[in-house]
């Protein structure tokens, strides 16, 4: 396999501070993410990892700091803006439509890319193939490609609520991929999985990164996973950054060892 080429900085987080009612969730956090890398954010429970993703994702507005994405700097973006710009997200707690099929759930990830008014086009052109119909065919082809990629062809028409948890996580990843994000934020994609499911998800994350060229920002508790698949790791503890570097550098960082790696799992 060819050596992966890490590009220039695509996402730059500068001096982010976030508090809720006087409680500091994040204090003066800075780090960057380079194009095509897998960048992990780790730390004990309550360290501020999900809060950090929520700031990048536009869910939270930090009191201080800025985020630069592809050279454009923002003190705040809303979630829709972030998605339109090319930042996708999966969530720790699945937000899938449980009664809808796998294919329809993944199709919802294409919403931002749908340009035609499908109903209006169908009304005006009920018999022929118009722009809307051609566009829908293209979107469905993109979704089918993702379904093949994630090896869930057998479950295309199955309501998501009937699938095992590990497969639901895969569908959630598929929905995020359907947005064709340049940066994909993964919030504990392996939480609650058994060993085999984790191995599968690790493979898919690496394949997304290598085959699609998608930059991945990953929160994960399993240190073995983090050290195996990450290019660089930033470590948070009590809302402060205590380490940043390659997996080996972080593994040998005394502050990290005492705060996190030294704890029993």
C-alpha cells in the first residue's frame, strides 16, 4: 500500500473556550487537522471531547476563540452552514430514523445536495425523465455505492430499528458519507461494539480515509483503536489540552500517562 500523503492544514482550532453557567467545559484549546489524516481526540469522561466536536460542528457557540476551515475563519457557524461547507458528523447516540429502511436513512444524507424540486418537476413532466428524475437517479446511485462500500447490501430494505447495534452504527456512518464531506467528525463510532464489530468499523474508517481521501476527526475511548488508526492525537483533560502529537509521542507523554493512559480499563 502506498504511503498516505498528509496535506496542509484544513481545519484550525484556535483558543476555543466554552462554559456553561460558569462551569468551564473547554479552556483555551488549540489544535489543527491536516488534510487526509485521521486525527483523534482522546481523554477521560468529562474531558470535553464531545463539546469540542460540537463547537466545530456549530452545535455550540464558544465564548472565545475561532475555527478556520479551508482558510475561512469563523467565531461561530450554525450546523447547516458547517454541513454545506463540507463537514459531516456522526453522533454518539444514534439519531437514525428507526422505522425507515437502510437505503432511505442513507438517502437523507443527500438532502443538502438535492437541487431540483422533485414534486414540481414530476407535476410538470409526469411521463418523461426530467432534471429532477435524473438527479434522483444520481443520488440513488451514490447511496448504492455507499451501501456496497459498507457491505450492507443484504439490509438495503430493512427498517434500521430491526438491525443489530453494530450495523446501525454502520448505517449512521453511511448517512454521513452520503453528504460527501471533506472532513468527517466521528463521535465514538465504536462505543458499545464487540471486538469483531470494532474491527469492522476500524477497517471502514481507514477505508473512508484512504479510498475517499476524507479527513477524519475521531473521538474514541478504546486506546488500542486510537493508537492503531490515528496519524496524530490530541489529549484533553478537564477541558484543557495536555498532549498533542503522534500516537508514540502521546503514549510517552507523562501528563497523558498520569491523566489517562495510566488508568485501568
